[in-house]
C-alpha cells in the first residue's frame, strides 16, 4: 500500500508507505519533502497563469526531487493499493470527475492518472479566477491546485499508480481518530 498527504503549505508533508516485504513483517517508510501545494506554488509557479516554460521547469524540478527521494519505494514493490488524503487530493479528484460532496462522505472517489495528466495542461493555462470556477475548487485552493496536480501526477507516475483512492479524511483526522480509539 502507498499513501500520501499533499499538505497545503507550511506542513510540506509527503507520506509514503511500502507494503510488507515477504517474511519480514510490515515495512513502513515515511518521507517528508518540501512539496506542499502552497510551497510549490510560491517557489516554482510565478505568474497567473504561469508561463508554459515556468510550468515545464516546475514539473521537471518536482519530478527530479521525487525520483531521487522515492527510489526506495519504487524499488521495494508495486503497491497493491494507493490512497490519497488532503483537500488538494479531493479537489483534484473532483476536477477529474469524482463524485461531488453532495453524494456523501462514503461515496467512492478516485483520481485516475490518465485523466489528471490530461487535465494538467488545462489547469496550467487557467488563471486563479478561472480555477475558482471549477467544481470542487475553493477560493483558497484555486491558486495552488496546479501545484498539487503537478506533484500528484509525478508521484503517481514514478510509483506506477494508475488510480488513487481518495480518503474522505486527511492525515490530521486520522491522528485524531487513532487517539480517540486509544481512549476508548
């Protein structure tokens, strides 16, 4: 299993887990990289919209950092399940055709790499105001949804993930739920 949380800005979290190795028990690795959507937007995607050269360079830099740091995950095994958390992942899934929030928290939602790859150039050509008009993209998330798409697409490609399941909760909610379980 592999899972990640593309945190918004200050937290800059990237979480990945490899599934258990044969006869070795669970093998879990965590990775934190400066690839939060807010940070990538601020540091790599100047302009509204950014120029095609800027987007191309941002994609190159993100992919290079991910390829270097995720090498242990890509060599370990092909994940049998991939899960994405965070509002950015949920927004990307919605842009790419996932069920709207009105269908409830338990409606199955996913993000297909092929659809995301096709949507990326469209997002890159849009202004922040145009991205705000997309279903599932809030005013606060619109400036950084392109950065989230760049990071998600590169990670999915490098890990060989065709479809990412979208979790209705983010990492923070998981920590709270685990804490509540321990209290009961």
